[in-house]
């Protein structure tokens, strides 16, 4: 039996029972990681299931000398130092494919909310007399540009095209005008920002995409256009976005992700009238969160049993090139 930790949150009872049937399981809250009990548990852990946005870098892995597998209950892994994991020969897994539909659904909801100026409508008071909420857009007659066109982006494109008759264009790092997607047309990056009525972000956060949408991109966008982000907050330069929204150089935004979560109470994005902010709920459905927990559990059990997990970010095939600092 291996020592397994579940950190930063909890799992459904079924998943905890599956883990406990084969291994010794402990749970640690995020705050408990820094206690003497937490440090002791990390020291002996051979497997970890990580929930939430806990930074997982060198300092963390210095405290886990026996760790063999890190299983994320998430798709994104930008908070994990993969070079450090490779050096220490730690297998890293995620839950790719489990939350695509849920995030795509929320994205469409936010696109519609932005286009219909829902944030401004919600602030309307009947006592305002003759003042009426501003008119929105019919999304079926507009162009939506998808910045990134992977699993989630393509689902959004399909939903908008088939369900609303929206013109969908996209730009992705790996796509080209010749890949013939049925529910979207590839365009050059600048064209996407210049011509779209709504720009929806679907690219992962990497060193190359960090702040890849900033002042230049907002200057390219129509003054009547909206930004929607359900990917990662730091893909967008938040200071530049606040400036664009405050000056009305773009019409508004709908955001499920921010650069810092939770945001500070004085973050202007929480008070600007032309912004709708949801608290990172892209995967927040009962079915999706259960599927994510089940995948994270199955991945960890597979690695500890010497089997290949379903969703791998980093495994032995990546360790072959790491010749220094291995355990």
C-alpha cells in the first residue's frame, strides 16, 4: 500500500473509498499543507491528488521526496513546474476531456450574456424612469472569433454555428486555413481581432500565450466588440483590459477567469458596469466535477499499479532526456 494525499479540496466518497481500498489515504486542506502535520504527510506521500490552484513548484516538490505521481483534478497544468517533475521523475496526469462540454456551454452563455449586455441590464433599476437598458446584439447575425480551437473551442464553434447561425472564425497555434473545420473558418490572428463582434479565448496558458491579448489586440478590436474568457486569466493582460473597458475602446467583457483568483476586493473588473464576472465555474456541474474526480482517482491508481493512466501530461517517455538530478 502506498501513502496517498488528497490536497486542496475533497473527492466524492466513492473516489475516496476506491483509493482507501488499495492505499493509505489522508486529506489536507490548502492551509494544512504549511502545518507540521502537513509537512510530515508530504514527506512520505507517494501519490498526490491536487485540487484547486495550489502552486506546485520546486519549493513544494522539495517537501515530497517520495512522490511518484501527481494527479490533477483539472485539465490545466500551468501551475505545475513540469521541468522539476521531469527531473524528479514524477508522473503528472490531468483530466483532459472530462469538462469540455461544461466549459463550452458556459462559454456560449457568456457570449450571449455579453452580446445582450446582461451586466448592464442587471444593474438597471426600474426607478430609473424612462432610462432603459442598452440594446444588445443578435448573435446569429454577428461574427464570433475563437482565439484557440481545440476541444472546447470547436464545441463552442459547433454550438454557435448549428444552434444560432453565427459566423464563426478562429485562429489557433496549430491550425491553418487548410484544416477544413466544419464549424469555423481559419483566419489570420489580426483579422480575428479586427473583424469579430465577440472574441472568445480558448488557448491554454503557456509562456508564449501569457498576456498575448493586450493593448495592441484591444486597439485592433471594434469599439462595439466584446471579449469573453473561459480559458486562463493570464492569457489576457488584465491592466490593458481594464483600460480598454474603462475607456470604452471595446464595448464590454464576460469573464470566468482572472489573473489572480480570488481577485482583490478593489479589482475594477468587479465594479465596471460593462463587465460580467463569474467565479471560475466553467466545470462547475455535478456530473462534470464527478467525472473529473473519477478520472483523477483512476489516473493515480493506474500509475501506482504500474499501468498507463488515461490522461498523461508527463511520464517516463519524457524522463529519458533528463539525465541530471534524478532520484
